C-alpha cells in the first residue's frame, strides 16, 4: 500500500559536551528568540559521518579542534511551535589548549568556558532544554562507547 502522506523525518543534529578543569565549553548565539546559550551544535550534513559532523560544528562555532571520546546520549525535542522534531546526538570529547582560529560561524557571538552552576544560572536563555539535560547526564557519569556509532555508508 503506497504512502499518501509525506514521511515524517526528524532533523538530525550533533552537539559536543566538552569539560576542562571543571568548566564546559559553551556558545552564546543570536537566534530568532534573542541571545541563547548552547553547547557547540548544528545540523548533520550529507556526505559526512556523525563524528566528522560534530568535529566540524565545534570548529565552526568555537574555533577549537574537537576529538570525540564517547557518546553522551541521543535526545529528541520539538521546535517551540512543534513544526520540527530534532534528533540530537551529543558527543563527549576534548579540545586543544587554545582555539586554532577566532572566526566563528554566523550568529555565534562567542565561545565561553562556564562552570555547571553558571550554565544552570542561565537556564532561561538555554537554546533548548537539552542543554541542561546533557549537562546533568554528563555530571551523573553517563557515557556510551563510540563503538556504538557505526556508519556503514561508503563516503
């Protein structure tokens, strides 16, 4: 029986949770709702692996080279108006001692290192409730082996 309606497809995104010396790398960005706080994140693009996507997004939004070490989790959320569902894969990893460039993606105001308390104090401007959930999951020790992420395509 053929489908008469379009197939629902969530928007796949990647994000990075990066901790160093008790602080987390975050970005302040312009959105249609004003300035928001987020982990470095963005859309997974065609012809790249998930790990390549998260490396690219961290570099574009923060200037840091990112090395994924674990998968934190898979998160599903809706846009405020319910018009889009996001499927977000959040990775844990490390970055170099300093940013390798200071030209950040359009809309990104700055990359900042914040303590968990500073992040939670700014909950009113989180880009999405996933921001706090990812931080909580990380603090609670949630980690998944990167071997769970398998790309069977030939790119």
